[in-house]
C-alpha cells in the first residue's frame, strides 16, 4: 500500500505567521491609544454594591462560630463530611413556612 501526499505538507502554523508591517501598525495603534490618557473604567451595579456590603457585614459579624466553621472546612478537606440530609430538609421547610406565615 502506498500513501500519496496529495495535499502537500499541512502545517497549521503557516497561516499564523505575522507580517512585520502588520504587527508594527498594531503596536503603534496601541501606543497611540494609551498616550491619549484614556483608561478603562468600570461601574458597579447597585446589586453588586449591595452584595459587597452584605459580604463585608457578614464577615465581620460576631455570631459566626469560627471553631465550628473551621471544623467543617477540615471535614470537607478530608472528605469525611457527612451532612444530615433530613435535618437540612427540615430546616429548609421550617424556614419556608416561617416566610409564609
């Protein structure tokens, strides 16, 4: 069996070559835009600001049981965490009922 090279050598990098003139123009354009003093700006939505404030407030709350949180983190790291699914479901239902009543 003979395999003929009908397509010629296929090199995916041949089409990716950068022409020196094209690259120089792109560099000049990027330098011109930065030299004009323009800079990127961002604007946070009100929801993002609210979430940031909530996270900051929650992290400073004194009612967080640090020891319990650290124990749970360690259990998760060791793959030994076994949550009580029935208790979690009961708490979810209780909380939902509290919202409805």
